C-alpha cells in the first residue's frame, strides 16, 4: 500500500556523513481486502527514541459496519492520540524549547536537548574557601550544605539603614493602586499570559489545562 507521511521507516546516523534512511516496513493487501476497505490509508508515524517509526493502518469500511468493531477502533485511536500527546508534552517540558510549536511531534533533536541540558546541569566538583577542589567522594556534599546554611543564616545587619539608601520610585498613587484588591479578570489575564507547558501547579496540571 502507498504510505502517507515520511517515506522512510528506519534511519541511523542522523546529522552525520553516514546518515542512512530506508523504508523497511510495508503493508501488503490483496484485491478482496481493498474492495472491502477502498478508503484505507497507511500512515507513517514519527518515532521519538527508536530508530524505527511505527506504521498505522486505518481502514475505511464500505457497506454495513460492525458497531462493536467501530467502537473498539475509535477507542484504540483515541488512546493512541492521547499517548502521543502525553509524550509530546513530556519532552517539550524537558527540552525547555519554548519555540516548539503546538502540534509538532517530538523528535530525537528534543531528546538530545533534554539530555544535553541534564548533562550540563550536573555538578561534579566545586572549589572551597582554601582553593581546593572538592568532589562527591571527598566532601562536596558537606561543602554545598555548609554554603547554603551560611547563605540563609540570620545576620545582625540593620535593615533600616540599608533601606534608607534606596531611592523612592513608587509614588503614593502607585502604592495605593498596588494595595487594591486583586480582581478576577487580572488573575485570568496573568494566567493566560503564561506559557501553556510551564509552571506546574500542586495538582500537576499545566496552565494549558485551565
């Protein structure tokens, strides 16, 4: 059967001189089956982490339809769509690519972005106050803990003296406006300005859900 979508179903060595793409997977039918499903289509679905892309055969029956089979087919199709959308959202959040447009399917590039970001964020060693490098095997954990304790420890600085050197930028009218009660429309406007796939709430839902 003719395939809709990307013409190749297997690849290796993406973005290298030895990049290879081949169509290994096919769907074979006979005349009787095509007469029964004349509108059937074979789709090549984009893969994410696998070098093979799955094929989806969508039959279109001509004549009387089996109600139970139709219901099962729709349930399976909806389940496939839901899984695909969940994987897309997961990798969009991990890759942190804000320009990744809605509707695009995730690809190996975004897997690479997420893995690279995780690798770059790893801390392997830090230098202490004496100029010595500390690794996880010789006290890096204690060094990080002590730094945070000192950073957030209470001090005896008089905050009034510090504030006195800060020039006043907010007028009385502006301050009165800031002290006004927050309106529902303001909350809605702020929420709709947020990126739809960022800032998970306590319930785990993104702003796009609301």
